């Protein structure tokens, strides 16, 4: 059933600065999802202690949980994600106390990657079904883009941990901050060239990320931002665009 426009997010009676602030602290807002994504990134690139991977995974679990609630995930999606969150929690705890016994460096990227695969799909499904292109739609699209970038970072980390050869060739497997850096520079086609996958499947995943990132910007993100009109529904936007033509 299509969503009813969320008047509490962008009601006409609320001043715009207040609506913007509320979008970032409301428990059912994509603004909160964005803040959690940024927190995950900051923790990932700043913490280097052995136990830090478990903390980062805990924040990831919270991020995905909030994402699924905000995006109103379907029954099947909630069930699959629920099992994944339980497994992720067990892995996080196990990695904290039995890091060597459970091969934490190999398992954690796979678990994290799956969580960040489910989350953007759930947001995309929700945004397509929304009847209103509002601030939440814009924030949701941005969150989806960032989650895709982080998903590929975990893919590169998992490939590097499981492959016998070094992922970045002479520079070794790299660190997770380097994986994040490489992922977002690849997705945005910045291409500094200081980090390059030495072979497959890393090179294939990099090409796939470029295609996904650019298509998302051209098809989804640009369309949402360009048609964003506070308070307008999709039908109103169609009439508005037809009138301009």
C-alpha cells in the first residue's frame, strides 16, 4: 500500500529550519540513517584497536535496524534481515573474545557486506513506493548512495582477506580505511590511481561499482533532487512538469 505523505516531516505549519533539524533526529527519518552512516565511517577510519571491529559492527547493526524500520521493510525482508542481524551480533561478540578461533578478519567483512547489501535495497523499495518527493526522499537517496559505497568497501575487504594474493598488489591488502577510500573514489570515478586492484575478482567488482554508482547518480539521485518540491506529490510533480513543457 503506498505511503501517505508524512505531514509531520514537512508540514506547512513548521518552519523550514525546524523541519530540517527534525529530519535528523526523528527515529523514523532518513536523516538519522545518514548520521549513523557517517558515524560508521568515522569509527571505521579512526579506530585501529583489535576490539574496534566489533564496535563498528555494532554500529552497523544499529544502522541497518534503523534503516529497515524507516524504510518499512516487507515481511520477507524483515525476516531475512532479522536473521542476518542476529548472526552479525553473534559474530561481533565472538570476534571480541575469540578473534583468532573464528577467523574474524575473514568473517566480519562478509557479514557487514551482507548487511549493507540489504539496507540500500530496502530504502530503494520504499522510495519507489512513496507518493511524495520531499526532504525524506532526498535524504533516503543520499543514504542509499553512501550505503552502496560502503557495501563495495566490505566486498574489497572480504576479497583481500580470502585471496592468497595481495588485493592492491605491491601495496598489500591494505586497511579498511583504504578500502573505503578506494570504494568511494571508484564509485565517483575520481580515480587517483594510488590504489589499484592487482587482479580479479577485485578489478571486476571495481568496474561493477563504477557502473552502479554512475547509473544511480544519473537515474535516481539526479531525478530526485531535480524534482524535489516541498509539499508536492508525484502526481502534482507530473502536472508541474507537463505545464512547463
